[in-house]
C-alpha cells in the first residue's frame, strides 16, 4: 500500500494515477473527499497534516509514502509526517522539495524544504528528495488576467527557468517509490529547455491564437497579491526571494534526470500547453 499525501494536487493526482497504472494499491490522503474523484482501487483517507492523528491513521500499513504539502506550515507538518513514518516503520518515502533547497546559502523557502528533507532522512526509511524546478503549471496563474485583459503579469520573469511538467515530477516519484536504489538520493528535476516568462507568454499566445501583452510586475505588486490571497508576509517574501534567485544551477539549466529516472525524454512546454489548452479557454 502506497500513501499519497497531497493526492488532490497537481503532482499528487498524477502520482496516484501512476501507481495505479502499475497495479499498486493506493491510499489517497486528502482534506476534502468530495473535491477529487479517484479511479477504482484508490482508498481515500480524509485528514489534515495539521491533525497528526489523521496522518497516523493514514500511514498504518504503508510500504511507501509520497509527501507533498504547501504553505507556511509545510515544514512543521512534514516533520509530523516524518515522525509517523518512523513510528509506522514505512519502508520508502519520496518528498517533493525544491531546487531552492540546494545550498549552501538558503532562503527561508529553501530552508523549510531542506529541514523537512532532513527530518525524513532521519526516519530510517529509504528516503528520496525530489527537487524540481518551477512547474509548467504555474502559468495557470495567468489565466484571469489573460481572460480579462489579454495581459500576463509576472515578477522576476526575466530569469530563465527550465520549467518541468508536474507529470514528470510524478513519474520520477513513482519510479523512486517502486524501485530500489534511490534511498539517500537527491534528484533535481527540470524540463528540456530554459524559458523566461516572456518566452512562456509568447508560447501561450501562440496556443490561443491571439496576442498577449507581457508586463514585468514589481515585487511589491506580487507581495500585495500574495497578501490578498492570505499568505503571511514573511512566507510570501521567502517565495519571492526564491523566484528572484538568478543562479542557473537552481532550476535554470535543463538536466538529464527525468530521462535517466523514467527512461523517456521530459515533456516540453508546448506539449504541456496543448494538453492543458482547455484550462485557458475556461478562464
Ligand atoms: N509550483 C512550483 O513551481 C514548485 C516548484 C518546485 C517545488 N514546488 C513545491 O511543490 C509543492 C506545491 O505544489 P503545487 O504548487 O503544485 O500545489 P498542489 O499540489 O496543487 O497543492 C498543494 C497540495 O498540498 C495539500 N495540502 C496543503 N496543506 C495541507 C494540509 N494541511 N493537509 C493535507 N494536505 C494539504 C493540498 O491539499 P488540498 O487538495 O486539500 O488543498 C494539495 O493537494 C510545494 O511544496 C512547493 O514548494 C512547487
């Protein structure tokens, strides 16, 4: 039995599907059972990482656990998961971390991931950290302004990112959960090409068949939008610091890792856009 934490999210859903297509039994840990429909063979465990007793119940009997969470409390919540992994003697754990956890000088966002990685490394499980570059799916954040005014706003968009398809992160996770030899490893995951946000916006415009205006938004505007979305100021600042990082070694250079783990080339941005075109059309 494999437990998928964050099973209703962008990567987690694909991990559930990947494990099921390999014939594995899956328990999907979700906060709201009604929000996502999983296929046959998936047991749903309703819980919240903020409630350790629900994590404990979900991990009972697990041979492997996929961990993804988000938000300002993620590191503390993942420390709770690590404690339950140790208690339940789970064999394998794969965590979605971030290229921002690549040291030596870590900002608060990268440090939170690095601390969670260390907590899992101490559990006795075979632990693999996946450190992806920015997700291709982040461009979905542009949908509202594209629909309303044909404009893309992005902060630090001039920095090239080797954006990765969340499906490739999930495929890598399934490999690491289901095959030996990945314990103690850190895998940095990217897509096949580095693109700036204006370049990504141009690809979206081509997909939609209409011109889009690109606006490089000031950091203050992004911080305000994050505050309006309910993110604490310190956490938002950490996210923005990570976005501002110009070091190409942290997600700016395409790496061969997806190919070496999955045996196939990583998906390109245009392929991701084609598969998700309908999401831009619904606004
Ligand atoms: N976006 C990027 O470019 C990027 C790049 C590298 C790494 N990452 C890392 O990937 C993670 C976020 O991925 P995402 O942006 O694609 O988000 P996502 O997976 O679509 O959403 C976050 C998931 O975490 C679950 N979650 C959050 N708080 C929870 C809680 N208290 N209890 C149970 N589940 C909880 C959510 O559950 P619900 O479905 O119930 O809301 C959701 O499934 C973060 O760790 C981030 O640092 C992101």
